[in-house]
C-alpha cells in the first residue's frame, strides 16, 4: 500500500535548460559473470575495454538508436488506491550499418541475450540497464531504392522496476565510438616491400592496441588473405604467430616479375573479438 515506502528524494531543478542529446549511439552487452567497475567513468570504460579484449563484453558502436516511453503495468490497487504501479517494459530499437558482418551474431544471441547485462550510450551520457533479463534480435532490412544502403534493424526488450539511470556524464563519446582495435605503428601503412630472386626478406609487425588497456592477453598474427597468384612470384610467405615476424622467400628465377597483396590479421589468444589488419604489397623485381 506504499505507506512510508521508497526513498524520499529531491527533485533536481537545474538553472539552465537541458541540452543532452537523445540519440542512442552505442549498445554494450556485458556477460553477467564479468565484473564492471562503476566507481568512475574512466574505471567503467577501462573495464569495458578489458572485457572487449577477452570477449566478455560486446560493444555495438556507431548505431542509430531510440527508446520510446516504456509501458508500465497498472495493477489493481488496495485500500483507497485505484491502481498499483507494476513493472515497466522497455524497448530499445536501433539501426546497425554493419549487419552484413554481424547477422550471424544476431542469429546466435536470439537465444542467449539473458547472459548479458545491458548498458547504452548517448552522446554525453552512459545509461545503466543492468540487472534485468534482456532479449535481443536483429535482422537485415532490404529496401527497393536503387541507391539505398543495406541496414539492419535490432530490438532489445527487458522488464525492470522503474527506468535505467544515467550513471556518467563525463566520458568522451568520440573516443569511445572509435572502438578498440590492433594497429601496427612500427611500419608505414600501407607497407610495400621489393624483393629480388633467390632472396629471403623479413620484416616484423608490432601490433598494439589503439588505446591503453591493461591486459594479459598475448597478441597473435596470421594471414587473413593473400592474392591467389602469389606463388607465381615467391616460394613462400610465412608469419610467426607469436612474434609477427614475416619471412618471404623467392627462388632463383628472375621471371616473372610483378606484385601481390597480403592482408594480415592481428588479434589475441583470449578471444577473436578485438582485431586489427595490416596490408602489405610485395613486388618481385629482377
């Protein structure tokens, strides 16, 4: 009957009009068994980045999202109350421009959303919707315009008592939306190398994260793709998975000459969720 129940909080009346942006630009899913530090926005984002490296956090960035007013259940009241306020059902919808690369992710999470806590971001604010069981599904949407671009539509639903709170208002939105990835800074990008006949040439990639993140995960290097005709020009291309040392060997033949492209992938031994790429052009000369 709500006699003397709940907190007695003040209503905050700022001196200036509110100018907070409304669009939701990112959604972050955190595994419920992964600890997030909420003592400050810096600590929070640090733990988010660490979880992105290990695969415990899924960050869906640069989206176009909205959240309409939720539906709150009105139950039968008691005593002199006409109604009793029940739980609130929330729906967050967003457009994902990277649906082609992530339809498999959305297919998989249809039945696994309850493993995650939800946080969502606007330009100035971080919102905490953790603690509830969420449902998430997303699908590619095909329109008939000749210049239309492929997009995906995703929906997140959950029920909680009340509405999510904005927990931080001092984070750098542009920096966060840049994402987390590996890059190679010890070599120019894109990188080109020329090699003659009967030669073994080497170079080493040093993959580092684009942000300072405390992690125990070791970097792993591999070949993501290579031109199909590369064996026309060289005998072999080998990359050391642990060190990033690339060894290219040619035979004694002076012909044919030409170029081919290699795309290297950089990730880590904890998960394959945080990646980077480095492109190299190899030219066989006389």
